[in-house]
């Protein structure tokens, strides 16, 4: 799935019992292989290059006018 600015990203934890990390894609640095700048729930920002199947992309919710 192709990601866009404003989409949510959920990364599953690599450790058992740890919660998933959720953030918003602030910038798409490249599509293939994917590389995104993400602002996480706690306000921190990082560059993410998720492996296949490691991330769930949720499209930005459309607002009604």
C-alpha cells in the first residue's frame, strides 16, 4: 500500500507484551523501498523504513465540507 502525508502508521513491537507504536506520516521520503518521517503519539519524530508486513498504514480520514 502506498502511504501519503497525513496517513497513520502502526508498527508492531518487536517485544512480546509491548504495545504497538502509532504515529502520523509527516513526509514521504521515498515510496520504494518505503521511507517515511513519522511524528509519534509522544511527539517525537523519526525516520522509518518498515520491512514488508511490519507496518499497517491507515489512510487519512477525509473531512466532509
